[in-house]
C-alpha cells in the first residue's frame, strides 16, 4: 500500500473516531435521561467507536513505522491517550454501574476531544 494512501486512510479514519464518539456520547447521555434510548444498538455503537480508536492507532503506527515519517510527539500522545481512556472507561463500568450512561457518554465525548486535539497537531 503506498504511503500516501495509508496516510490518507489514517486522516480520514480520524473523522470516524471523532464523529462516531460524538454521536455515541450524545446518545449515551440522552439514554441517561430518557430510558427509551437504552438499546442494544447504543452499546454496539459504543463498542464500534471504541474499536475505531484502536484501528486509528494501528493505522498511525503503520504509517510511522512502514514509511519512516515524522509525527509530532503530542499527536502520538493524544492518540495513545485515547486508547488509555477506552481502557479506563471500561475498567470503571462495574464501579459506576449506577451511572453507566454518564460514564460512557462523557467518556466518549472525552475521546472525541482527544481525537480533535490530535488532528489539530498533525
């Protein structure tokens, strides 16, 4: 795969991460307020956007390692912080069971913010 194609895929996938986490976060916050929104589809969406963070990180590592490109250190920091955030959110799911929708809602919006910040630092 040519370097520019992989780099472009990494840049485009960033929008999947940001917009996906924004929508999932809003959905989860809405589900906290309105029980009708508490569906399996919401949890599948949250799972998908959390996996998208890992896909994005893998794409970024492939771009850097395979084509020896330079990346700002803060860009990588925000990217890997998003992975850590996914892990932290997941690890608190049992302790925060009574506020689960708030945890995933604000957590997804936090990941969205990390993604936006990483995109600005390209």
